[in-house]
């Protein structure tokens, strides 16, 4: 999805037979909308594609490329912003972008440890439960399962 029209039709695209995942063509999208370089300008597009993907039951969308080839911090910031909107992957335009993105996509050790503790507590529980003073319910358990799956 790389134009205003494409964004408005993203739901139709996501629900089309055979579509498994949407990809955000951020550079073309920014050109089409005459956006500047501020990453905030892409937030609506990120949110829209994540929302329609989830509603259509397809995989989380793929974030657009980062053009700063020698700037790992910018690459990781782009990924973090897309991930915070619900994206599940990112396009690479240079081989040296692959390893840092793979590392960034893995759950942090503390996040994985939390997820494993939640799942262990859920397995041992017979009803409502709490962990570290917080309520653990079905959505929290499902989030923990997803984190553990991402780590694998």
C-alpha cells in the first residue's frame, strides 16, 4: 500500500482472496501525500494497515524500508515505531540491515522471562490469578504466548 487511494482501499485489499499480508510502501506513500521526513507523518498509515490486517485475519503488515543504510539507530527506530503500531516484519534494502532487525524482532530477555512466568502461573492456576501484583487474564496469557512464539 503506497498511495492515499491504496490506504483508503486497504480493507478491500486485506480481505481479497489469497492475500496473506499487506506491505506499507512508505516512501511512495509519503510522496503521494507530500509528507515530510517526520516519522510521525506515517503513524496514521501504520495504524490503518495494522487495523485492517487484524480485522481481516491476515498476518501483521510489513513496514517499509529505511533508506539510511549506514544508520542502524535510524533503522531500529523505524522498526520500533512500526512495531508499536502492530507491524510484524520490515522490508530491508541492504544486507547489513538484516541482522540488526532480526535481533530487534526477538523479545528482550526480560520480556521473554515475563511471558514464561505468566504461562507457568496460568498452567498452575485454577481460576483468576495474579503475578507480580497484577491481574493475569486471558488476553495477558495470549500476549505471553505470542512473545514466547516470537522468541522461538
